[in-house]
């Protein structure tokens, strides 16, 4: 299942796997990792430590399989809810947030829907605890809900340092680069 923001494209992969890239020697966390493809790119791109978190037991098993298949000794998976099991600080945190505000009907819809955006709100309220000094959060989110996001960022004392917009499958989505305010 793809979200409107798909970080699995070739340009995104090149940025993460460039040996002189932004992740070389850094600690990387992917939240809501799905199959862990972004984490695979980060691990192959020279990140020192890669951790993928997903609430789905099936996704966690799939991520572990993908890491093992690629022999990524620097990549680890945690089956858990958002940042609850994270006690480490990360230089780069990636979260492609669910973009619909409805109640999910099943596990698959949980990747795309977030009733009242509660998952997004919980993530933003807790992410600074896991962010290293000078670290950044890359948050993918649906452009149409940007006013809600901006209000939550202000409440969480997070600052937008860069924005990149992308159009995919008829959706206008954005990547927000965030830092602690």
C-alpha cells in the first residue's frame, strides 16, 4: 500500500544512499515503517544506527526479513506504538504520517487513516524526547490538512526549517523538515 508521499522513489533513495550524504555516520529512526524500505536506504547509505518501528506484528516481521536479506547489521526493528519503546536519541527521524482523519476499519487502513489525527498529535508531542541535539524530523503529510499540522507543531514547540511539495496520484503532499524550536 502506498501513501501519497512515497519515499521509495529513485531520487529519494539516491539522497539517502549517497556515501557523502546527510545520513552517513548518523542515527536514523523510521516510525510507522511498513516494510522498512526507507530504513533499508538509510542503512545502505551509511547511517551508523537504523531503527524501524511499526505497530503491526506482520510489518515488524517483514522489516526484520528485509534487513536480514540485505545483511544490514546496523539496522534493527521494534514492534511497538510510535515512540513508546524508544530510549535512544536520533539525528534523523522519518515519519510518513497517516493523512486521513477517519477511523481505520482494519490494520491496512491504519497506515493511511488516523482518527482525529491522534497518532500525529501523539508523535509530535513526544518526538523531541527522541531527537538528538541538532537533529531533524522529516514528516510526510497531506497538504490539505496543513493548518492542523501547523497548529500541532506550534503546540509541540517544533519549527519548520524546510518544506518540499510533491504531487503524486492526484494528491498534493509535503515533506516538512522539523527541528526543536
